[in-house]
C-alpha cells in the first residue's frame, strides 16, 4: 500500500506543477518547461528481510512540459537526467532513471503513467522496487503495471 501512496504522491506533485506551472521558474530558456521537484522516499518496499530502503535523489535535472491532446487528455511529459541512490540492507546501488516518461490525465478521470526508457517503479503491496529499461505503462489509480516491454531489474534482489 505504501507504493501506491508514493505513486499518488508523485502524481500529486505532477498535478501541482500542472496547475501552478505558470508561476514556476522557466527552465533552460524553454518557456514550456518547469523543473520537476522530487524528494527522497523511504519505506519497507523490499519486505522485512531487507528492512527500510531509502531512495535518495543524487541528481535531479528533470523537467516537465504540459500539453493538451485532441481528446482533452492532459499530457505531462517528463524529460531530463535523474540519478537515484537506493540504499538498504547495508548496500547501495545507483541508477540513471531519467526516463523519459509521461503522465496522462484523461477526461474520464483515469491516470496513466508511461515510462519509455530507464524508470524506477515502486510496486504496490510490497512488490518491491524495479528498474525498467524499455516501455512500462502503469495505472496510477490502482498503482499496477498495465504492460511492459524490455528488461526489468529487481532492485530488491540487488540489495539482498
């Protein structure tokens, strides 16, 4: 359940950027981009045997740009560089997880998160932490992976 809450918290941040984007500092001379603030996350994502895991943002140069699609869907496109250190069980692994990716806020109320590159996913109900290298589509309402292609790395296994 914590993974689901974390995913919703991330979406809340993206939504806030969408609504407040006009007042956010411009990024890199591109008037449509705004910095994407992301903080550290901690929890028992890998179960009791690993214990608490910290995802620490080592480098965040991610930006979000907002579009409205023809069907009324709002697309929040995320691009940039994102380096995260994952620490647990006295081990630390570092990943470049900058995506890119996008969040689709559909008119029917559904929210899809799409990663097409290297993205970190925290599973719901203790399903662990995964690094996807390829395409991954998640339902932000349920927190579940809808589809994926490419390679998946079990980060919890690397920490054990």
